[in-house]
C-alpha cells in the first residue's frame, strides 16, 4: 500500500484541490471522500447528486470506474483527475 497524491479539478466551481489516498482504495470510496471534503471546505453542496458524479483521469484521458483501485489502473502520485 502506498499513498498517491492527486490534483483534483472541479470545473463546476472552477477550483482545484489536492488529495492523498491509498493506492488500494477503490475509486468509488475515494470519490465519496473527495465530495464530502470539498463540500465541507466550501461550506455548501457542490454536487447535488453525488451518485451521478464522474471521476476522470486527465492523464489517462478516460473515466474511472467506481470498482477499480488506483493502483490497478495505474494512477500515480502527481496525477490529475477531474470530478464532473
């Protein structure tokens, strides 16, 4: 298990955040944690329906599936993802 540091862009509010996660965590778990943390920092509901939020890899040019783990799909520290 290793830590992965990610730059996370949220175009809906034109902001970028930095997160870290374990490489063995699922995309779905990480996405939920990011949504919760962003909403807490912004003190508002950023994503009205969290179940419909998509997580995309800018570096890999594609959508990430909730059941995948960061390590299994090759997401590495310094990568950029987007929540839409």
